[in-house]
C-alpha cells in the first residue's frame, strides 16, 4: 500500500534549514549519482548538504562538504531528481533533493525500525538544471509526486450508502478505473470514512527497504476441558482463565514500496510463560432444561403498535413492539434455541424453548445471532429488530406459546 502521510514536521525543518544555510550554485552542470546509502559520486566538487543514513537509520544531520571556491553568488540553479535518465521533479537546491529521497524512505519505514538497506529498482541521480522558467516544487509536493505520480492526489472519503458504482458515478469514473486505483479495497465491504484514491497510483521509484524490528508478541496458552453435569450440553464455563505469555522477537523484513515481501526471525527471547486455561463443558441433557419462569423484556423499550387478539377481522397471535431497525432483541428467559431461520410471513424467526411446554417467538428480525441448539440465558441478545417477512414497519412480533397454544404475551411480561 502506498504511504503518503509524510512526516510534515521533518520536511518543514529540512526546508527551513535549506533556506537559511544552503545556497547551491554551479558553474557547470554537475550530476550526482546515488550509488548507495550515504555514498555518492560527484562529477564536480559541490557545496552540498546531505541527509545522511547513520548506522542504518535515516538521520536529519547535515554534513557540510565542498570547496567554497567553486561557489558563485550570481548564478543560482535548481536541482532535478533524475530517474532512469528522465527528470522526475525539480526542487530548489541540493539539500531539498536529498530531503525528498530521505522522506520517500521514511514514508515506507516501519515506526521504530532500524533501516538495514535501501535499494532502488531505478537509477537515481541528482543534477543541477539551468533551464529557464522552471518553478521548483516544495519538498512535500516532490515527495507526493515520487510516491504517487502526481503532486495533488485526489481522494474520496466513503459515506453512508456508498458503493463502488455510486462513487465512480460521482467522480466521473468507470468502476474498473476506481478498482484499479484501489487494489486493496474490498468493494463488498466499504467502511464509512475509508479514503479511496481517485487516480491510479504510479510511483516514480520502486524502493526495496530492508528493516530490523524488535517487537513484543503473544505466546498462546493451552486449554484443557473438564466435563460437568451442572451445565447443559453445548454450554461452557471458564474455570481457570488462561493468560498469554510474551516474547521479544527480532525480525528482518523486506518491503517493496511498503508491501511486505519477506520476514525472517533473527532472534527471540521469552519474557513471560503462558498460563493454561481450564474450561468446563456441560453434559446435562437439554430435554430437562427449564427456564426461571420469570420473563424479562425482549426489547429495552416497550411500545405496542399492535396488541394481541383480534385485528382486522383476523387473529393477532402475538404483540408487536415498535422499535428502530437494529434494536437489540433479548431472550426473555433461559432456554434452548429450536429455530433460527426464515419462515414465511414471520420473516427471520427465532424460537426458544424454555421447558415446561413454554416457547417464545421473535419474528421479523433483521439479523439473528444464534443457531439451533444454542443454550441461551435470560437477557442474552439473540437478534435485532427488522422488517423481514410480512411487516409494515420496523418492529418485533413477540409470541408466547404453552404446549403449542398461543398466549397473551402481556400476561408474561
């Protein structure tokens, strides 16, 4: 993934220092060839400021070098970053050209890592230019151009109701173009606030970065199980909570333009050992499961939109409780889920058996979070309010049945 959130404070410091302390002038057209980290070959002697790589890490220390006799105050030139023989960006001076290259590296560096090696797929040169009428880019604009192919990338923040099709339509694009510009985005799972590119990223440089990173990692704990008749089949309970261990791991990673290519573990040391967990598993038969006999509320707010009994010449077998879409639905008592699927006019329907012939129905659900055979406890969320099946508005249709015969739910709530 291309990173464009460059350290703006670093860039500002680079620019300020370049303006105050560095005036680069050339009597010829020198070209600086980048041949390695911190190592360069010069075709003429220059006064320059270099952002040096020190002990494998990017540094902002200025190293002043050159012969002042070769400087002239009268003829100031801009500098080009030349990539594979073609000028890519023009900046004010040598120091800013160096700052651009180091900022590109910083854009791909993992926070806290030590840089071991930086290599470019392309040849990279820094050359003075005397071409008239040029307007140099700022360091930030030049870095963005190198990383993305444009100095002013256009983006779009995903909003509620957006899809790849609507976003493409809003921005005069084809869906295929939007997909090509965002290869890591999932069109079927767009999150509100996600930033999408409205252009295809075409970086000028392909940078391979080798880093060393020390990180803390979890050590998984083992889990043992014990059977108990105090719980129903399918129920579990933690007897002893497990604790993750911890180890310090040193790794070397190789990334190409920020995309991980390989990881090699160099060393590891255990900081703390994991503690195993013990979990109880129920063996008690579900057929003997009996609820408490005292019902809770299936939704937090009781607002009856249609009562139990006669309605429009027919019989309403439950009570409709009006609530917004997505409102949590709770099971009213302990029980076992005997149905959790779509059923005709009920729409998405959850049925829970509470023993002693008592069952409760939860209809028109938007989502269901339980499955047949699940043991549920009073107050557990089992679904959300919806409008599935035959319904005219968002509500929960709640029924109570005893030995298969419908009852007035309000006698139980």
